[in-house]
């Protein structure tokens, strides 16, 4: 069992990117807009190799019925269900606008509905959305088709409907089972409800069920979070995402409803993390990377063992790296060597589509250095190793010369037991996996000075 010392946890208790992309989204520029995105789509259309590679789809559903105070997502709080119907109208129009530049039925191996709360949509709305997708794309057998679920908005019947629509993976937003913590963040859901839904989802036949947890929330204590972790291990989801709460009220208005004095002290937060890691290891979970854990027979854990792990804007994935077509307000996609993001407000998103424009408002065309560093960072984040000769041959560089400064920084990490460096390879150790974001940050040329990193979450 890996032992994470308090000193090591404190040393890496610093903000840093999650590297769902490199360069990270804070580097996107408005100079890359709809025209740059159209060019990327057209290049995909004319490239035989890319057309034969399956796509990944992301659809953002921004609506929620109630406000969770910790939330930093792009969301719209409303109880007017009819707003979803209008939004689906615009999603369909956006999809037609995008596919005009990339015609023909595309093969899809990964679909994710995020939010907001995708289960804000009614059964009829979800059926309409899936019909919209299935009429334009071919969903590959054995693909990953997942949806984020607010346990307060679903029943066994709704879960069965999701399964009939083709979803094979669920992600339940739990965060914490403690009633006092739930009340403090305005997300009250009895543990009995979650346990019942989990049992029902398993009976229905979902392949993988994820639970999201957050440590560092108001009124959490090491003792209370230990109780939550005990319940989670009893629940035994296939996957667990364990996130650190980042209190940034100046950026995220809902967090202003959380009193700073109610937040756990830094030492207690680190204790919660350490205890949670011990509990998950004792429970037989495999540490996949960063915040993610999985049971040994889950596809994510299997992919890590076999060196097939990948990473995109939705996090770790078993699917090979591919183009990501993103739909909806604020959605981020990847086509070729470009990233793009849609308008962040519903008003601007609707207005651009009404004008007949693809609603991309910013993005980035990657330079050669960006793509080289992305390959290095993703190699570390997903496989935990780099074969130096392979990088040199792929990019026609002298690795030791190109990354001389980075190798100096890595030496100190080697002394801490986080990486192993030889003339042939760089490998992340079993201990180093818990700090892999810190290892990847060494190769991030765009990362600004420490004083500006507060926009990121803590790396552990």
C-alpha cells in the first residue's frame, strides 16, 4: 500500500491544470473563431484517415432545477421545463450548421451528456436528443455512452429509459453523504436514495457507474468524510471521482453563499484526502490517475493496465484519441490540431445560431511546440511513461537538448521518488501517480507564475 506522507501532500498542495487538454482552455483566444473551426471541419472532411476514425460527441445541457453552492460549471437555474424544448431546437440547428462543413454519416465511439443536469430534460426530451444524434451518426457497438445524473431527478423508470436510449454508463453526483454538508451546499439527497438508484441501475444492466465526491466542502471534518467514504465503499461504484473543492467566490458567484469560516482547515482537508486514499486502496480500488479510481475489472482500470488510457475534455477515457465534436452553450471541442469553444451565454449562443453562424467564439490552433508538448504531457498523464527515442523520432528533436530545463526540474522529483529518469525513458512511479499533474506541469510552457495559478484547482 502506498504511503502518502503529510509533508509530500503539503508540498504538492498547489493549484495546477487538470490537463484535459494542452494547451489549457485559459489559452484560447477570440482570434480563433467560427472561421477557424470551419476550416478544421473541412480538413477533416477531405482527410480520408480522419474520416475513418470514430468521433467523440459532447452535448452540454446547462439547466438545473436548483443551485449547488459549490458549483463552478456553466449552468442556468430554472424550473421552467419548457426552456429545454427551445434549447433542443437550437442544438439541432447547431448540429446542422456544423455538419454542413463535415457531411456524411460519421462513426461515433464515445458520447457524453454533461451539464448542468442532463436529467433536467424530460424522457421525451432525452428521446428527442438521442433521435437527433442517431439520425446523423452511427453509434459504434461497444462504445462509451455516458450521462451525468442528478440522483434527485431520476427514478428506476427514468434509469430504464436511459438504458433503452443506448446509454451504458452513468455518473451520479453525490459529493458527500453527510446531511449537514449537503444542507450547507444546497444539495440534499438521502443516502438511501442513492443506494436504491445504484441497485436499480445495476439490475437494469449499466456497464459502469461512477460516483462524484468532493472533499473540502463546508462543515466537512475528517471524521464526517471518513463516514462518507465508508458508505461509498459499501456502495461500491465501478468508478469514483474524488475532487478537491476550490473556493473561488470571486470567479463563481454561487460560492459566495459559502461562508469561509465553515470550510475545513487546510490540514483537515489534507487529512481527508489521505484517509480517503487509504480507504479506497483498502477497498480494492485501482488508482487510475489524478482524481479517478476504478475497480480492477472496470474498463478504465483495464485500459490503464494495458497502456490504452487516453484523456480528453471529459477526463480519462478508454477510447483512442480522436476528434471531439461539441454541441451546446460553452461546449469545448477538438478537431485536428485545433480547440474550440462555443458562446458561454445562452443569449449569445442563440443569437449566433439565429444569424446562421456556428456559435464558436474562441479557440486555438496548436503550434508544433504545442503538439509536441501535448504528446509528452498526455503520455505522462495516461501511460505514466515516455520512451525518449520514440518522441525524438516522432518529432525530429534531440529530447535532452529540447527539454534540458524540464529535465533539471524532474531531477528533484526523482529525488522525491515521484519519477525515474534514464537515458532511454521517463517513468512515473506508483507514488508519483498521485502527483502526476505536478509532473506534467514541468512540461507546460504556457504555465504562468505561481501567483496567477489560483484559477486552477489544487493538483491533489
